């Protein structure tokens, strides 16, 4: 088995890469708290963990990786030197409160300013020593294509449910922007590699800017403890699947140990994409959602981020906030404030909010002169034609409303389009009767949380605005149902932002609501927001990341796949790949062999449209059967007619059809029917139920066998087919409760068959027959791929042999595909199975051939 890609991951991922200058590969050798940070000289070494382990005595670090470092940077005009300070508003800085006081926290990311190449080494050393920050310096052209190009033109619109548009090339996907995204992620990953100790450290990657970084990092360190949190929405599969590089991004995210989302909707969309595009199913185990991916479990966490309580309370107590609150209170005296705080972009719904305000004043003339909408507009985070158009529309709508409904001394809408200091925002929050967040799509949006905390107030703020100390606090929220905080604020008035009339009605309800109801809603919200702050979020995520990584050293790991299809194959030490050399040696030593082979998924690929065996399959089976030392059986769920027709050329091949209901020992012998089932009247009960589900599930069909009925949903919608299969299973179990049958769910099927008819009984019967005729086997091979074959694996291991045997047979139970199984061995796919069977039928010269033949089989077939 090969352990790493033989070709540059970056080159394969992106084709002809942009000719950007390389950033310095390693940090200067400086001292930090742990000791000397090692230079990373050879990132192309094998990713076998034993070759890249840093001494374990180093202290554990938490490495936070984000697009931007939580720093302010300014160049002194006199000295020409750079000055840096922490950005107290950055969530990446605030999350430190959730870690233990002794934890070492490092940051990897870019600065928001351009640093000249001649200054980069000096700045790197200063940031590492003074701030524990490791800067990534992206060339300006690369940064433009990566951030303003791929991130803002493709990912940001797509994740907010807008199909991506490239301004320069209309609807065509610009692969140069994708290559820039790959290049930038590689640079970030290189910086992480310089400081990480993969044995002890935890790496936490943030947001859509760095979604393929996990692949680069996992390729270098197979057991690195790696988490990812997406701060934006994740779109439905119908939207996400339009992205040409969808598989690469999904597979990169699956290289982490824990993926975090704000809401279940976002997580559900991600899981649906994994199911529809990669064929992966998820399971919920004791409350934790997990995806099985090549032997690893990738866990999913759902927890919305919180706010920093201390920062808000400190701002409320600041004299500037109290003074500003008095000023605002005097300016809007006698009027109720409705507050909106939004970035200027096309997804915040500012224009829709203004239209709702216009509708409110039209429907309720009595509110004119009594209600004011204060809309604070934060600076836009991106530039472009769409942002300018949204801004122009906001201003034109505001002018129209003020002209129609305003009068001297009264403006219904007040726009504050400037960089508003935080203390001023807290003053507005404290005085607003209602806060409205009307985004058409937003990842989380913490504005409602900040509003709730500010409305709770502090003694200093209460005193400043003249609120009695013992008076109850109130707040009302009107929020879009399309933002991440909506599910956690059950006392808010949720609206569809596109329904202007409904939003206007919600605003009227909010400002006319009785004080007691406002108080009860506020108390409910405050209890949640104050207990689920940013520290709680960070602490909870890290605890789950530790739990997700606890099995790292209990399994053996290999890196497989090329380019951005790289992933880790993780195996239990007792579960290993079946080697040709190993089984061939036992095969040649033996004189009485029993070989059991499943058909579909074992020697015939599940995805194959043509289900008849190829000439190669017939030839291999014929050669195996021609050896007088071999007893070979095809054990399948298929019917006797098709199997006997397909394998007519194999005279000595035994066939067990319909899971052993029918058995034929050779082509010349007659079919034997199982004595366990005679009455098949239950079919008259089961078939109408199956027809009902078939009519309701497009792409499904019923396969009628003599002893069983099988409902197939492989070609149906994955989610709907799976849901219908669960419902059918319950339905059939209820109506057939008193019948001698079992109802089982398999891979894309639901099957009803007589009790006691299993593949395990076939193996037991054949082995018992061999023992009874004095030909007890000394070699047993059993290969299968699904749940029904597990019975065979168990049977061949537990069947009692005659006491006359001095030595037990050598048993090779082998499943196809790496997955939990009762088998001791595995083969990757049907190609591996046929390679193995061909090896058993050739002469002894094969023994000298390298095991590399089977190692070169591609893993790409699996999903």
C-alpha cells in the first residue's frame, strides 16, 4: 500500500499554477514559550507519523487559523516602523476565554495591510514574540484573486444561495481564481506546519476562506488534531452542486476530525451533499453525528457562536456610552426607536427593511411622528457593482420615505453611514424599543445578542437614561428566519424578509406589545445569551474536538489518493488488507479447500449497469472449479434462473441462490430447496405494501424471487429513498409480525425472506458436508461485501469440525471495502477481488512477484 502521493499535491490540484513568488518557507529560529520552533525543510516526506513527530515534552498549543489575524496594524509616519495591537472585537481573540488559563494560544493568518517583502521577516519575528501570531504574507495579486476573486465572487454568493457570477467571464467558472485559492490555502498550511506539534497541539481552522487547508495539513501530519468551523451558511445540495470544484472542497473538509456549524439546517445541507455527491451516510451515536470516511469518523457539531459578555458590559459602563445615550435620548425624545445595524451588502436586506417601514407608516398613520427607524450601516466588507447598487437603493428609498412621511423636526428613517464607535452602538442598543435584523441570508449575526445584553443594562447605564434600578428590563426582536441565530431566539418575532406586509405587521406588534410580554421574552433571551457566550462556544467545541481525536493512536493510518482527493485510510490493528503472498502460501499448502464468493459488489461492481459476468470472471471461476482440491460456491441473493444461466460454463461450480433458499452442488446436480420455508402466503401481504411505496417513490422497483421480495431504491432520490425504506421497514414488520419471515434493510434495499434462510447456513451446510465425507477443509476463503455476508463470516469461524482433525483450517474471511465487519481481512474493491482470484489460479511463479501489484489498485473507486 502506498503511503503518500508521488506527485506534488498543489500541482495536481491546480494544473498550471500561477507564477506567484513563494513566501518564506520557515520562521526565523526564535525562542518562544515552548522552546525553539523547528524549521520545516522537507514538506514532501512520507506522512507516516513516525517520521515527523516533534518531542512530546513540548507544551500543548491551541493554533487558531483564520483569514485575518486578530490584530490592528499601523505604520508610524515618523519612525517608519510598524505598530501592532490586538483587535478586541475579533471573535478569534475573544474565544481564548473558553480555554484554560495555562493554554498557549497561537494565531496563523494574514494582516489587513500590505507589508513590504524587505520587512516581512522582521514583522514575523515581532508578531511571534509579542503576540504569538504567525503572519502569512500573500503577494498582492494572489490575495486579490484569492480573497476578492474566488472567496467573494464564488464562495460567498454561493453559500448565501446566489449562483456565482464572474464579472469578467459572465457565467464561466474562472479556474485561475480557484488556483489562487489553492495557492493561498497552501501558504496558510505551510505556516501552520512550522509551529505545530502534531502529537500535542490542536489546530482550529475557521471559515470558508480556508476550506481546503485541511488536506494540505493532513497530508503532512496524518494524526494532527484538526477542527473546522464554518461561520457562514452552508447551502442546500441543489445550490452547492453547481460549484465545479464541489468534490475537492467536500473531501478537504472531511480531512478534519470535527466540523462545526451554527445550525442544524447548515449541517443537514452539508450531510446531504456528502450523501448525494460522495455516497456517504451519517449516523447519530449517543447524540453525536458522525460520518464514516475511510475508517475515520468525522464528527459534526452544531452550536451557534456567542458574544463576549465582558466586552459589552465594559462598553456599557464606559462614560462615553452614558453620555451618548443621554444625547440620543434627548434627540429622539417622545419617540420609539426601531434599530437596525447591518453591513452594506446585498444579503442584509436593508432595502426590504426600509420598505417594511414604509408599509408600516402607510398602514398605521397614527405612528407617524412617533416611530423612528435608525439604520446604522457598517462599512462594506467587499467592493463591487452589487454593493454600490444596494447602497444607492438604500439611499433612494430613505429619501422617498422621508419626503412622503416626514415633516419639520421628524425623519421616519435616519441613516448613519459611517464607522460608528462601539460605545455609540451600545447606546443605541440600550434605547431601542425594537431591534430588527432582516437579512435574506446570514451565517449567524450577533446583533440580536448584543441588543439583548445592552437592554439588560448596567447600573451606570440605567442611571444615565433615567431608568429606575428595580424596574424590569424589556426587549423585542424582529428577526429573519434565514439567519443563524433565529433558532436560538424562540421569543423573537420571526419573519420572511421578502414578505414586506408581514414584516410591517411584525414591527407593529413589537412596538405595541404589552410590557409584561416584552419582559418575559427578554428574560428568556437573556438567560440563553448570557449562558451561551463566546467562551462557552469555544470551550464546547474544543471538548468535542478532544473527544473526536481520542482514537487517533488506536488505529493504523495511511495517506492515499492524489491531489485534492488525498485522504487518510484508518484501520484497526487487527483488521488488515488480504495479501496475495500471504493467502497464496496457505493456498498452496492446502489440499482440501472451500471457497465462498458473493456476487454483486464482490466479483461484480455494484455500479455496473450490465450485471452478467464478464468472460474474465467466467474464466477465473472455471479455473478455480477445475482444481479437484477446490469446492467453490457462489452465494448470492439473486434468483436461481439467472445464476444457473450465467455460470453454465462452470461445470463444477456450486450455486446458492436467494441467500441459500436454493442450493445446487454442480451443474449436473438438481436444485435443492430449503426445508425451513414452505408456506409463502406472506407474499400476498407484503407485496401490496411494497407496491404502495414503489408508486410513491420514483426510481424504485420490486424484485420478486421465488422465496423473497426485494424493494430496491438505488435509483431513487438518496434522501427520499432512505426515508421511504425506513418507513417501509416499520410498516412491513407490523403487518408481518405473525408470519415466519424476517424483514431486513440492506444497501439500497428492503428485503422480506423466510426465517432461517441465510448465507451463513449455506456455508455451514457445505462445510458439514465436506467433513461428513471425510474431506474436512484445511483452507476456507469467504469474500463478501454487505450485511448478508456477515452471516457467512461468522459461520465459517464458528462451525465445529470433526475431532479427527489434528489442525484447524486456515480461515480467510474477507469483506470488500474498509468498514466494520466480522471479517478479519478486507480488499478494497471488485478489482482487488479479481486480482486475488487470478492469483490463486496461476502457477507458482506468481509467488515471486511483488506485493506492489495489489498496492497499485486505486482507492478512487470506493466513493
